[in-house]
């Protein structure tokens, strides 16, 4: 993780989170390390999930992902700086045509949730933005959006046919 994000900086970001309910940190990983981390994460065996009225994506959840994020400092930073208790991660890979929709089966989230974008390159014209209720967030590669959700749900806008890369998002929640 980028050494700029010391505990003092994370505590300041947590103060912004408490006041604004959202904070985005950019350049999470130093130059060069993101591609190594991405390669390690993409070696995990994802599972394609397709439910036409709900979502389409590739997903992975397990101790291996948590271990990688712990070893690169993400889990300790969220635990120490943002007071997330026992954070657990889930990997989402969205490709051409993938999406998620708000529907009755989507549970409302409560608490702190982090959205880590480790995409290689991304053009926001390809879709894939994060929607939280009525708000739109265009996550940038190598950034993390941390928000407090209070009875809210989120979704990912459909990836259009112009996309020539994958949108790779890791969602980290307190367990």
C-alpha cells in the first residue's frame, strides 16, 4: 500500500467519512505494485454468476482474497484507520455485458463498505459506474471509495460493448 496513507492520514480520512459519509482515496498502491497485486488476485478462480433479473458478473469470495489484501496492507488500513471490524472481501470482475440491478433480493447495507478498484485501465464511457441508490460514482483504477451505508443498496451499471478491459472491483465489508 502507498506509504503516504499513514495512520494519521487514514484517521483524517475517517474524520471526513464521519462528516460526509463518503471518502475516496487515490493512488492506493505505488507505481508498479498494482500490476503485481492485480495478477495475484486475477489468479483466483472466479465463478460466473448470471441471473438475468439480478446480475451478471464473475465473483470470488474466500480466505485467499482476504490474505492477499491483508498482505498488501488494505485490511490492516481499513481496520485501523476506519475501525472496520473483521473486514471480509469479495472480488467482482465485470466484462462486456455484465451488470447488476437493484431488486427486492438485494439486501440493504448498513455500516462501512469499501470499494477498491484494481482495474488496469478504464474509460468511464464503457459503463460500470457504481450506483448507490440515486448517486453515481465513477471509480478510478487504483482508488478506494469508502462509504457509510445506512439502509442503502448499490449496483453496477452495465458494461457496454466498447469495453476492451475488465472492471475489477473488490468490495470489503465489516463482518
